[in-house]
C-alpha cells in the first residue's frame, strides 16, 4: 500500500532495536519509500533455528498486522570456539549489551581460537503472506580481548573485522556499512528491492 500524502510505498521496519532501525533508515534513504517503525505493542516470538527463519517470521508477522510490506532482519554473532553461540540467541544472551559482551568474553576465557562471524538475514514480506525477498550477508573476524571503540551497538566493541585491526565500534559508519554483515546483505537486497518498487 502507498502513503496517501507522498504516494510512496510504505515499508514497515520490523524491529524494536533503535540501532538496527537507524541503520535500516540509512541504507534505505535513497529509495522512494515511506518508512514506518514497527507499531508499539507488536512482538514476534523468534522461534526459528536460523537467522533466515527468524527474519521471515518477523517480516510476515509485522506485514500481516500492519497491512503493509515489511522488512525484517535477524542477525547475530557466531563464535567458533563456542560451537556457534550465541548465534540466533545473540540478543537474548544476557539482559543488555554490556552484560552480553561480558558473558561472551568470560566464556571465551582461555580459548586461543577467537574466530567468529556476524550474519545478517533480511526478509521483505507482503501483507498477503508472500515472501518477496530473502538475502543473507556475512562478515568474518575475531573476538577482541576487551571492548574498543564508541560507535555502533551490540557486540560491535569486541568484533574485530578481518585484517582491518578495527572493531566495528572503532569504524566510521561508511566503513562499517561497506564491510559489515548488514551492509553486505543490503548490497544483495538493493537490486531486488528496486525491481519490486
């Protein structure tokens, strides 16, 4: 459906995470879309076993509730030495970002293998229950010994990207967008989104 004032397609961002919503708005800023936040009081039980399944659940649920197309992402950090944990439970690993980081560093204590990757799955769904687009992006790195940097959110201060020597939290927005999992997923999403607009 379209916004009656601007005649632009309405796309509901299926998230309550302000950091993610801000990133979505930046990524989608050059599209002729009216972006709306997920309505307050709408919660989706993330019961999927993969990032893609959870993104699909959120996009379909929010599209159905709002009557507009919806974009959802599910993303998280997978640490090799922890058998892929926290994985799809990344946001539920502890009560807040600081506690999540502390728990992860504590569980990695004594492990020499610090390899990890971030994954972001994005789904766009219609209110009729159709999955319009599904993509997934990855970013490889290692877990730093301690938090570094002031930018970003979540696990960004302890995720050092590849050979850059920088955590996501030490990067400028443009560099994180270029190298990050969500940026890579959006790069795959963009040409497909253009086709359906």
